[in-house]
C-alpha cells in the first residue's frame, strides 16, 4: 500500500512550513503546495492522502480548488483552514462533501488528529475502490453462459431448475457452476452473493 | 384708507355682471319724444287759445268800430236833421258854414254838408261854399236815394262812389216843417276819413281794417301793419248804415309774438334733438364702459382665480406695517382668516413670540435697503402654534401715482423643503456612517486575517516542538530551527500591530467648532428610527445657551450613538411604556456635560468596574468595544466618560468636555 500523504495548500510560507513541521512531528507524511494551481497541476491520476486547503489565497481560492477536485472526480478528504468570517463558506463546502474545516487560529494537535482521521478514511475508501475493481476484473473473466448461470445461482435457483430453464443437462450446469466459483475466487454461493451482491 | 388694491368685498361682489336692458335705453328716448310732443301740443293749444282770443278780440274790436260808426252816423243824422229843422236852409251860407264848422270835428268822416231845397236843388254847402253856377250833386247816381229819403222821410244812405281819390257816400236827411217837406240836408262822408277817425291807433297797430263792397273790392283801409302774405285771421261785419252791402273787414297779421313762438318751438325741438343726441352719446359711452367693465371683470376674475390657486402666500402691508391684503394661500399658511388679518398692525399674530424682535429687525433692515425682491428666511407660526420656515420676498408697493404705499410680500413655506434637505443630509450621514462601519469591519477582518497567519504558524511550530520533545530523540538543531521560525513569526505579528497603530494615528480626529446641541440633535435623529422599532422614547433637554466646543463632530456622534444604543439595549426588558431615554446637555463653568439616562436594568458593581475595558461585554453578540472606544474618543478630546446609577432606576452615562477658551 502506498504511503498516505497530507497535501498542504496555502500561499503563506510560514503556515506551510509550520504545518509541515507539526505534521511531521506526529509522523505524518507531508507535501506542501504554494498555490491551488500548483497542487492541481501536479495531481496524479489517482492521488492518495488528504488535502489541507486554505480558504483565502492569492489566485485560486480554496473553494475553487475544492470545486476542481470534485469536477475531476477525486474523492480526497479535504480539510479547510478558515479565517474570521469565512465559516459560512466552509459549512457550505462541508455540505458538498468536504471532510472538515478548522478555524484559524487552530488547536494544532486537534488539527493533526483530524488529518490522521482523514488519511485513514482515504485508506478505507481506497481499499473499497480496489475491492470493487477486483470483483469487476473477475466478472470480466466469465463467459456469457457462465454469467447466465451465476445470475440464476444468485437468484437462488437449484441446479435442476437452471438446467431446465437453460435447456441444458444438469451435469453441464454443475460444470459452469464450478467454473464460476473458480473464476470469482469463491468457495460457496453465499460467498459469491456477498461479493457480487454489493454491485447489484 | 388709501387701498392700493381692490378690497375683497368688492371682489366678491364683482361676480354678477350688470345687464343693460333695452327698456333702460328706450324709456328716456320715449320720454323725451313724448315730452316734445306734449310741449308742442301745449304750444299748439296755447296758440289755438291765443287765436281764439285774438279772434274774439278782433271781433269785439270790429264790432266796436262798427258800432261807433253807426253811433257816429246816427248822431250825425240827428244833427243834420236838426240843422235842417233849425231853419238854416235858406239862410245865409255863412251861418251854415259856422254850424258845419262846429259839426265836422265831432262827426268823423263827414266831409261836406249840402243843403237841398224842397225840390232837391242844392242851395248851400259847407265847408266848401257852393259855386255860383250851382252846386254839385252830393254823390253820384244818388237821386234814387234822395227820392227814397223824401218819400219815406227817413235818412237814406247812398252807395259809395268814387270821387276824386277816395270812396265817398252821402246821407240824405229830409226835414219837415209842419209836416211838409221843407228840404233835405245831405252829408257827404269819405270812407277813408271815417276809418281814419274811427279806428283807434292800437287797433290799427295790429290789424288791417278795410271797408269793402259786397264784391270784395277794397274801398278804404287803415293799417299800420304791413300786409305780409296771408292774414292770420279775418273777420267782417256788415256795415249798415250806410248799407249797400258794405262790409267792415279786419285782417289780423301775426305779430312778433308769432316769431317768438316759432323760435320757441324750434328751440324746443332743437333742444330735444340735442337731448336725444346726448342721450345717444351717453349710451355709447355707457356701453363702452360696460365693455371695459366686462373686460375688467374678466381680468379681475382671472387674477383672482390665479391668486386663489397660488400656493405662494401673498400679503401687502401699508407703510406702518398694517396688513391691507392677503391671498387665500397666505391665510391657509398661517391659519388665520382674511378678516382677522386685514388691518392688523405689527407685531403680527403669526410671528412667534420669541422671533418677534428678530423679524422686526430683519424686515426693517430689508425695507430700509429699498431694493426689491430680497430673499428673507423667517420662522413663522401657524395659528395652532406650529412653527414653520418661510421664504419671504418683500418688494415696495407703488401706486398709480408712483408713490410707495407699502410693501408687497410673497411667502413660500419651505418647511417641507428644509425637512427634505435635512432628510437627505441625514441619509447621507447614515450612509457615511454605514460606510465607515463597513470599512471598519473590513479593516478589522483584514487585521484579524493578517494576525491569524503568524499566530497560527507560531502555534504550529510550538506544538510541533512539543510533539517532538514528547516523542524524544529530537535533535537540538531541528528544534532550534523551529524555534527561530517561531520567533520570526512573533516579530511578523508585532509588525502587523505596529502597522495598525500607524494607520490609526493617521486618522486623528478633525476638530472644529461645534455646537453641542446640534451634535446631540443629529445623533438623536440617527437613533430615532431604531428607537421607534424598539418602542423607546427619546427626550432631549438641551442647554439654552448652546455651548460651543472644539471637537470632531463625527466622533462625538459616535460616542452619543454608542451610549444611546447601550441605553436601548439596557431597556430591552423594561415595559414598553417606561422605555425612555433622556439626553441632557448642561454647561457648568467651562465644562459641557452630556448625559444619557435610561430606565433599564442598571449595572451591578462588578460590571461597572470593567465597563470601559476592551472586549468586556454583557451582550451575547457584543464586541465589547463600544464603551472602550467612547473612552478613547473622550481622552483624545481631553474629556472623560463615566457611568452612575440613575436615581429613577437604570443607568446614567455622562461625558464632559472642556469648552473653547
């Protein structure tokens, strides 16, 4: 698993530097960006970790950066740093899926706690995404007939009924069933249902 | 009174126009015509009467002439007979001559007496003696008359005959002696001579008296009047004796009285004509006057309606300042009726008592100047005591002779205008105040953000250091770097604070001379809108001498507004009818004190102790800066601000300031 990184986006060098120092002091990997543009420009196809975004910045504001992230479909957890009179803006961002906001001046270790939580959340989300991706890959391996048989198995039909419905021999159904279990990397119908049912 | 303008009673009466009725014009004409006719009728009647009288007089006179002729002739006949009977016949002619000489003067018209003997032969005559070859027969063709006389024995007259230059006639008087015709005495008369003697002069003055024969031929005449044209009247009587169809004729001619009459009549007619003409002239004049009057009335009505519809008040005063004219707008403005105002001298009812001297002085000054149309702003009073601001333009009132009779003034109620101006000004000030607040808010926000950056950084560094120390195994070099950065950030924060200080120092108060009452009134007017919504009554009790200070009026207002708002906040729990703020300005020596009293919850001792500390507040949304700012402003102005218990409950905030020395 790749290391989770906290991205700090703030136009104030002192804030960047001090936050880097603080997060590192708790063992969090950090990467700083001096503007929203620089951060967005450097993002990989599947970024990991979390983002600490200052709302008030020269150039792109924190909210605009957040909008861009949403537009690109990245689900990185975002923590906003807000100043005086910007709380409403932050609340609005929260409703649209931001992870949290912290008002300046902040309680530093609380901020670090929130960052760690955010990183954890990202990991969980990432894990789920990967699981989903592997199920999809397994499903892709099935032949059309095997897919048909699997659907009926998931619908709870017995081998005899499936054979009648598909007008094939029961022995053939059993062979398909064995292939499906093998390709989907499961040992029972219950296990199959748990894996696939989430997608259906 | 020498009223320079039409007084209103006249004006109100002017509405009904005078109608000219035709009969008003025809009646005098008809009267004049009838008068003339009557006069002429009277003259005619008089003339008729005169003519009748004349006629009667003429008849009387002519009868009298005829009678006297008859008497004269009759008497002559007797005397002639006597002459004959006395036996003069046959006696000597001399005796006859004497007798005739006596007879002639008394017998008018008798020219000659001839004696005839019994055979009818003339024997003697007188006064002309008979010629020896025999006397002429008295009268021509008169033997028949002689014979008739001798036969009848009575006197017989012959027909007149022309002899020599005049008509003559004879009378034959036979006489008898002892019953036997003894002879005849003949008298020869001249008609002219007879008329000349018998017609009196006064008759001849007026009339032409003639004797004519039956054919109308003129035989004799007597007249002193010229026969001009036709006679006015004629009359004739039969003249008998001598008979033979002789007529005594009288012609009366119009005398000068007739001329007078004609001229009188003519005069009357001419006068009547003149009368009619002048009547016509008068009528034309009156008609012209009526037309002019009509125009004048229309003009007057137009002006009146214009005056009435005017919003500008108009009033005219005479030289002594007594009102001689006001228009309805003026009456509306001051609330008095026209009759109450007219004739009223200064001071006027609509002058506020406290402004009287000022108004008199201003008016006197403006009028002494003499120039017209000068603009004066006065404070006047309505009947109900309400004061209002009026703009007065006074100009001299000049009558038709060019003499000044007083002053005409137009008044404009500018209270509304002034109020509107005031409102606009207040709006602007409110806007400015809001803008100031917005700016202050933004500045505060900017400062907060600026300060947040280094403060956040410091906190982060320090927390990081603590984390590192706690974890142990930290290298001093690492920590040192972090702490140095912390120090840098602390310096950064210090710089920001210094910048703010510098900024604040730049906005030093602008001190000008201000009247404390004006500042208070302005602040109260600002606060009033808020006070209304919070149902708070604000009462001002201002120092009458309105002290002047050297201060920044905006800052003073800021202080007052703060205190007023605090007062309103303090009374949030007070019953609505008791919510009253009282603002008092007082002067004691060289110090001015302004107090704002509320009837609110009051202050606890511990609150009172921290009242002016920054960020101390008892309000959930308060910043705790208001009273602190007030104290700062007062310190800048060398004054101070304090709070104490209001004797009637609540709190009294006061501030005092030194006056301008």
